[in-house]
C-alpha cells in the first residue's frame, strides 16, 4: 500500500508537469526528483525530531553524517528510479491511475495535500525546535 501511495504521488506530479509543460520538460524526471526530495525530508525528520525532543546530538556537522545522508539519498534515488521511471514504468503508472473515479481523485488529492503539508511542517517545525 505504501508503494502504491508513492506511485500515486509520483503520478500526480508527473501528470501535472506533463499537462503544464509537455514532454519536452521531461516530466518523468521532474516528478522523480520531487518525490525523492519529499522522501529525504521525511527521513531527515526522524533524527531531527529525536534531537529536538531529547536535546541529543544525532545530527552533528560531521563528515560521517554527511556521508550517511549521501548514501541514503543515493539508495532512495536508485530505488525510486527503478520503481517509477526505468523501462518507461511511468507510462504504466499513468495508465493505471488515469482511470480513477472523481471520488477517488478527490480523496487521493486531499491525502497528497495533507502529506505535503505534513512533510514540510514536520521537518521545518522540528528544525526550528533545534535552533531555539
């Protein structure tokens, strides 16, 4: 179910980008970049929240943490690429979700907006708690 939600988020961003700018703007990669950024923000929220609530120091400005973040980012990027774009999977995803009913579309769009707002609110909220 989580993978389907990830695919649907990708589909909505892809479809919007395709509608607004067309194929020449490579919407499949723009949507991929967007969902990867959101996934990384969610993952970075975890240690940020732990530090914010415990006063701990999971997040330090060290080379090791930067290397771990880069590795996690690379893994998420590769998984997302092979799940969403490789071998034109974005076409299959678009075809699968393009038959949704108006009720499904409305519910799913509400869920996406809640996810987007929650992602940014959580990350930047925890980050602001650290900087107090």
